[in-house]
């Protein structure tokens, strides 16, 4: 059944970082609905993330996409344009090493040397992931106060950077279902013992850096007897779901992954 979108708007909720802006979209439906927290990639709350939230609304879910980079501390450093430029610098490094990054930054012309340098340094180790996880836990708490949300049927989904935060959120808050799109494992991995809901992990077969941690993830989930599903798509790179990036997008893998997510949420979130 396809739902129409009843409303979409930017709102604010209070998190660990202060006032956090978020995109809230609701389906046109009677009564309360299950909800999904949609966690953006490292590029922030861009139109692609809002489009994913809209897709969930058309499936009957209240979708809530916080802008985790909306705080004064991060907003000027982690713009989508600066992150793209910083990633170009990082892609040229033989490994993610702060000293190698510093040397590469020194070769940039001004003003990029200063502006992009700050972004590279933050991406290499300055992101306040624990604080952002608490912001996401506050987003779940906010949804539970809304009269149009089924309070015990809230899930999360995240992509890349947001995929890592999605499982971190499942470790920190009581969410019924968690989807990881090619995200890093929680650290320490023992945090997985706190997961209460079901978890679905979706990964690209060519995503070497992320996939290096999958053995540890499977082992930890099995040892703790968690409700865990995983799918690896052969030939798919990191960010294969992002249809705005023709370099990494893989239609077949993305289509199958979306179907799996919907089936997973029907099992775990539908009252």
C-alpha cells in the first residue's frame, strides 16, 4: 500500500548538542504510525537524505532525519562542499594517517589550506560520535512524545558515517529495529550487548575497509544471541545505495537492499 505524504517540515528538538534541526515527514494515515530515524552520510542532511525520508513516509512510516552537523561547532566545518573537498584529499593518502594528511594539507592553496584542513582533521578523528549518538537518542525520545507515533515501534537506519551511528544508537537507546548501510562497528564492540531490537546490516562486497570488521560483528552478534541479519552485495562498492553518486551507485544492489529494509521493518516495526 502506498501512502501520500501528509506533511514535511524542518523542526527542532533538544539534544546533547543543544537545538538540533531535523526533517520530519509524515504519511497521510489515520492513527499513530511507526517511525524511522534516518541518519545521514558524512555529507550532512542533504536532499538525498530527505528523499530517503520521503520514501519511508510513502511506505507508511513517520520519518525523522536529524541534521547532526547543525550545531555551531560543526556547521561551518562540515558543510557538504568542504567534506567533498576534504575527502578528495583523504582519498589521495596511502593510509588514513594524521601526519600524511597534514603534509597533504600544506600543499593546498589558501584559503583551502585553512578551511579544508580543519575539515580533514575533524574527519580523521575529531568527530564527536558519542555526543552525536546522544543527539540521536534524544531524537528517539522526541518521537515518543509525538501523538502520531507508536512509541515502542521506532527504528533507525543510517548510511556510511550514519550507518555507524545507527548501530551506536541501537546500543544506546531502546529502538525496535536498526539498519546499517556499510557503517563501522561500535567501539568497543562489547557495546553490542546493549542492543535490544533487531539489526540488519547491508554491505558492498568491494568495501574493503568496512568489511574488515564484519567477522568481529558477526561473532559478537552470535555470542550475544542477537536478532541479526546481514547481506553482502558482490561487486558493490561503499555507498552503493546513493543514487545521486553515479560513481558508486549500483541499481540492482540498491533495489534489493531497499526491499530487504522494507521487509525487515514490516517484521519489526509494524504493530
